C-alpha cells in the first residue's frame, strides 16, 4: 500500500521510482511467463512449431480456440520466444532462434514449475499449517531433475566411474526419478546393469516408460519403494545417492543418517558411495545474486524446508561422511559450464579400512 503521506507527484519524481517499478514488474513478468511457457510445453506447442506447423493447424489439431491461441502467440512473440511475420490481420508465427532451443531448458521448468508450483502457491498457508501439508508433484520433480542432470551430474558420474572403477557392472541408484539418469549410464557405459529405487509412483511409472523407450529392459530395473525400506541384495560397485540424503536427514535426523550410512558401509565395504548434494551457502551474496543464483538456487533453497528436506553446507556433509566411517576419494563440483555457482557438490566415498 502506498504511503498516503507522500504526494503522488513526489513519488513520480523520485529517482528510485522507475527502477523499483521495473524490478517489481519483473516479478510479475516472471510469474506469468513461467506459467504460460510450462503449459505450452505440456501441450506440445513448441514441438509443433519446430515442425513448422501454423497457428491454424495447431489449433485444429489440438482443439484450441484459434483466437485465444493467437493471443498466447502474440505474448510469446513479445517475449522473443516466437517471431511474428506477415500482415497484421493474418500473421504467421515461428520459433525464434532462442525458442528453437527451448527444449534444452525444459528440465528447469519441469522441476520448479511442474514439480513445485503447488508448494510455491501455498507457502502462506504452510506458514501456519506446517511443512508437508501441501505436496510436490513427484513425477515432474523426478523428470526435471533427470533432464537437468544431463548437463551436470550425469557427465560427472560417468567421469567418476571411469576414473575410479571403469570395470564396474552393478549400480544401485536411490531416488532415480524417471530413470533417464540410469538409462544414460547403461547406454553409455559398457556392461552396466542398474537398479533404480524410486518412492513416487508417478515418477516410477515414468521411469518404466523411459526404460522401454531406451530398449533397456534387460539392463535397468526399477523398484517402487522408499529408500529407507529398500535392502540392497546384490553387491554393487557404486551406490548412487543424488540429492537424496537431503531428504533422508530431514526424515530421520542427523544421528540416524550417520548410523544408516555406517551400516551401509559395513555391509558393502568394497562398494563406492557416490553422493550428489547442494552446498547450502545462501550467505554467499556474490553467487546468490548471479543469474543462476537468483534464478534457480534462491527458489531452490526456499522450497526445501517446506517439503521436509534439509540442505546443509558442504562442511557439514564432510563431517557426516567422516563420522559414518567413509574416506573421501573424490570431492568436486559440477561443471561451471552447466552451473557456475559451484553449489553442486559431488563425492565418491569409500568405507574406511578397519
């Protein structure tokens, strides 16, 4: 609400008004754009446009109102996602160069908009009702996470396996999402067989579909169960936990997590544990104010407490692994080409001798 003691003329003449208005409208622009873009992704609009389909053909094919679809296309043209050509009365629309590459960034929309929209929309009620009273969409969280992993954690996972144990054949992945991660490893690394553990039923079903599409039914197997309820039967070369410990520690607490990891290390003393986590360094102002920091990690850090997940600073993870009886074999961050913040921390751990 405007301070009524300040005359409108004075507000308009103030040096801070225009830049602050621009910043404020940026929040509104982002809200509208993210909702519209994600829905158009789900409708397959960008795929249709990449195949040079016209507005009229798309509307007829999908049963859309042509006038309303044109309104959306006009909006996306102003956002430089589409290019508008031809006469004003009957314009044609096509993807811009940026729009033509939009599918590369679909994972970020899937995880934050598809996966967590219900969380962001209900932060107010949860302040009173408590964390976990509204649910994320596990299918889209798993799908988006796996899509993003193509740029950061999948390449570093393959590199770690080749560096540490290139002859590896058995992998167990806790929290495998839609199985894109495991399918990529099984396809790219010779001799790999994998078991994926996924608690969310919809993500699990999406994973089964992914495996069929890759034709990897004989190399990748999924189990629909919570990580804490799954007992590894085979002797794995690598146990993968990508962004899973942040959930487990919130569920059972720090001491129980240490005990859980210690028990796993004793049972599989010759197996490597590969962990991907996020360094909770929210006070790093330079990084948090960067494009990736403010665009991705700021909402990422926000959503976790509301979904009963607990992010920790890197030093805390180091201490947990040592207390659980592991030695750190590799400790690196994901590629700066994919994530220049350095927040994506990646470990290869091995149970310490004795």
